[in-house]
C-alpha cells in the first residue's frame, strides 16, 4: 500500500501542446558542428502503427566524460563552457518524426558499485497520454551494455527496443507505444 | 571506490492517472500494454536541466501584455509555489503555461471550433520560480470548450502547466482547474486521477487577500513535485540496507 505523498497529479499535454512547448523546441544537445556529434532520429508510433504527430520527445544525458552540471551529483557539478546542454526537446512533426543532435555520453558509476552503460533518459508525452512515459536509449555495439544494471532487468526479448541502431547520419531509435514492437518503458 | 549515495525520489505512481483510462478515448492506442520496469534512481535520474534563465523574458509571465491591446476576458492572477513532497521549495525552475482564450479557443491550427480567436491573446506564458519557489502569472480566465470524446463533452476551464523541477524524476505536465466547476463530473481527463484528494490538488483556490483591488482576481495554486524521502514514511519498506 503506497502512502499518498501529496504530489500534484499528471494530466495530458493535450492536442495543443505545441503552442506552449514549441518555443523551446531545440534538438541540439551540443552545438552544430561539434566533432563526433550525430543525430538520433526515429518515429513515435501508436498502437495502430500510425505515427503520432502531436507528441514530444525530451532527452537528458551525461557529457562524454559521464559528468553533469548539477549540484546533486556527489562527484561535483561540471560547469559548462562548451555549449553542451545535456537536454534536448523535439516536437514530433506531421509524420511522427523526432530527432536529437548529440554526442555519446560517458558511462556512469551505478548505485550497486557497477557501471551504467552510456544512455539517454527519454520522456515521451502526447495527446492521449495522461502522464509521460520514460525509456532509455542505449547504443548498438557498446560493450558496456552487457553489464548495465537497468538494461539487464529488462526481459531479454525486449532489450533490443532500447538500443539505437546505426543509421546514415547517426542512429535510429523508433518508439512504439503499443504493439508487437512495444518499446520497453520504465517506472521512474 | 566509495559507495554512491544519491537522493531517492518518492515513488508516487498511485497519485497519477493510469495511462490506460478508457473513458479518455484518445488513450486507447497510446498506453503501453506491457508492464513497466522499475528504474532505480541513478545519476541520470537525480539530475536534470536548468532551463529558462536565458530564454525567459521579463514579461513572459504576463499573457495580457503580449499584444497591442489587452485580451478580452476576466483578468486574473495565478500565483503559488512549487514545492516538493517534503515541503521544500523548488527554486529557479522553469514553468511553461498554455491555455485557451476567454471563449475557450486555442490559438492552434487544429482548434477549429466556432469560438472567436482574440487577436490580443496568444495564451502562452512562462516563468522561472524565485528563490522560494514562487511564481506569478497574469492572464485571463480561459473558457470551457467542447470536444468529441463523448456526446456533449466539454472540457472544464483549465490551464496547462509544464514543470521540470530539479531532477529528471520530477518532470511534470499537468492542468490547473478552477474551483467548483460544474463540468468536472463529466470530464474523463479530470476524473482520470483516481483519488479525490489528488483531484483537489489540481484545483486552484480563489484568494481574496491576494486579489488586487480594482484590477484582478487572484487564484492561488501550489504545485507539489516528488520529494526525496528525507524522512521515510512509517511502514515504508526501507529495510534493504
């Protein structure tokens, strides 16, 4: 039985989210032209296989050294001078496409003493969704995936839904809200 | 290597609407059908972006001063604090807000119901909370509007709020409602929140003391994000270390 912590409940972003959120639509985690930077692109797809045109994808990640500019990181905050933001917001377009321009984050020390493989945390919201869903993007071919404590809790048959695959200008990561290919989502 | 000690954010899943809420018809194809996997709060989850300081302009919290003239409608002030569930304020955090105009129409290409647009109202604002988590918007009271969820469906007047908090775990998008709205009972979005106490927390309060004489009615609304379990709840299963 969960105690009621008294938090404010979530509600849907509704169909008109773009008027409130488009102003901060900025897919650039790192500035254009950053050496080694690439796109992660994908579709947001509903249970009928239809792309979602009224959705939003936000990502948050460590820098390539696995550090954050944040006071709660016990290793210390790393102040930014290089334009690295860690954050990106991409509103889906009419075809349900989204994308973020970024660099691969470093690995992170994990709570259990192990190591978290490079990953992005992802928030997905849309009309029809009464709260956000959260997933993670990992990178195909990264040796560190095998020992990642979060990835290893996911049913092996579904781990592939969390791994971005190489594409022409970076990586491909489609998000399926339902269906045979339903993306593995996390309770955060 | 020293053991990593991080804040642990309270899990409040029971407060929020189920993603599968059949009365809200649009949810049918947009909720995960497979169980969610519990994600421990590591470094990515307990950190988050500090947004807004560069982007938010001085007048962005006043939706009545974005055009040549004032918008039509009841001028209101919406103010309050952003707190966490431990009672601590959440300072310096971005709030985004959007809403319909007084006639219940959004300035959005897909909103085509026959209520007039107001050339003096965009319906979009933002602000950053102060050092005590306080925020203040000046706007007009939004109207109710019909939608096609069920026969004779109307959304109660509401304002959309988007918050980041200080960590990825605290991200919240919600809607603020107005007291004693007769449309609550038929609204599947409002009623998707399972607990009546939770529903009450989405409703602002009319605040006569803060109402500005001969200027604007004030509504007060505090927004509560997840805290870090600084004091474990009694009966909480915290015996794992």
